[in-house]
């Protein structure tokens, strides 16, 4: 019949194909990734910065290394030096290894994650400690992305580390800080750390007892 369109299944094949895979925001993909067996899920905690931004503090998981590398690229030279005692261009391999080969027994690592406007998670800070079992001590390093300093993140991460170490029965928490690092020295002073100045002026040993020996 003139004017009547015949149904042609072949010409409609395109509409029958599966729709293209949905591009999920990075935040959702993270939720869908299976967690490692030993992952301490109970340690996850939402906090708010002094500016009101919602932040997730959580133990590290497999797959976090690229976020750490991205954060490193956004650090001021002096912050890199204060953390690693050297002007590095990329993360030291031993630091990256802590993120690639996660050992929840020997290391305690927490990261601070924010959500960008495009719904991606971004890493804003990290505190990492290595346990020295024979001394019942944990040696730690703390780092906040340079543009995120001064909002309470450093203190919240360090408090979380103190609480985790105390919960594990560790006696002492310690670190080495450059004498010029006024921000870190001010922070740990508010958390009752003791200072031990080295005679050669290379670093200040900071130490906090977590329980009586
Ligand atoms: C040191 C560092 C971790 C502080 O983190 P932060 O998130 O900026 O610190 P916070 O906002 O949590 O501040 C915590 C306390 O320290 C004080 N403080 C922070 N920066 C300070 C500064 N530049 N001068 C004086 N006091 C400072 C704050 O007044 C605050 O005290 P309050 O809680 O009584 O108000 C951050 O500057 C950093 O990553 N520096 C580079 C790496 C580094 O030095 N690591 C330490 C070596 S292990």
C-alpha cells in the first residue's frame, strides 16, 4: 500500500543492541570494588573540616596508590621536604610500596578523602605508621595536601592514628620533624608530644607515650 512503511528488522538493529556501559562516578566504582579480607571497615569515619567540607577518613585499600601520586603532584616543595627531608620529584619507592603491598599488621595508614565537584574522590592527606613490635613503638609520618592545610585535617588524622595505636596496645608513637617545621611542632604540641632536640640540629625527635610501661 502506498505511504505505509514496512517494518524492516535489519534497519532497526542498532536500537536493539545493548546500551553502552554506564560511566559510573569514581566514588561509586570505589564502593563496588571488593574489600580485602583484613580491611578494618570499622575504622572508616566521616568528619567535617573547619570549613564544613565532608571528608572520609579510612584505612588504605588496594588501588589507592594513584590517588597518593596525584596528591604528591600538588604539594609545595617545602612540604615535600618537611615530610621526606629532601626535595623529591616523586614519591619515594618505599612510601609507594606501603600502598601497593598493604600489610594491615605491620603498618597503620589512614587517608583523608574528599569529593570533587565532578564526583571523584580526591586524596587530601595521609598519616602512615610502621610498627616496631620489639619496641612496642610506631614511627609515623603525616602529610596534608598543601592547599588543604589549616582546616584541622592533620590533627584529625593524627588523632585517629593515636587511637588506633592505643587500641593495638602500642606503648609509644614517635617521629622525626625538621626543626624549622613550625606547623608540625605546633600541631603535636597540642596533642601532648614531647620534644627531643638533636645536638646537631638535624631534626627534633617527637614522642608520645600511649600507655604506661
Ligand atoms: C604539619 C601539617 C601536617 C599540619 O596539618 P594541618 O592540617 O595544616 O594542621 P591542622 O589544621 O590540623 O592544625 C592543627 C593544629 O596545629 C596548629 N598549626 C597548624 N599549622 C600551623 C602553623 N603553620 N603555624 C602554627 N600553628 C599551626 C593549628 O593552630 C592547630 O591547632 P589547634 O587545633 O589548637 O587550632 C601540614 O602542614 C603538612 O602536611 N605539612 C607538610 C608535611 C609535614 O610537615 N609533615 C610532618 C613531618 S612528619
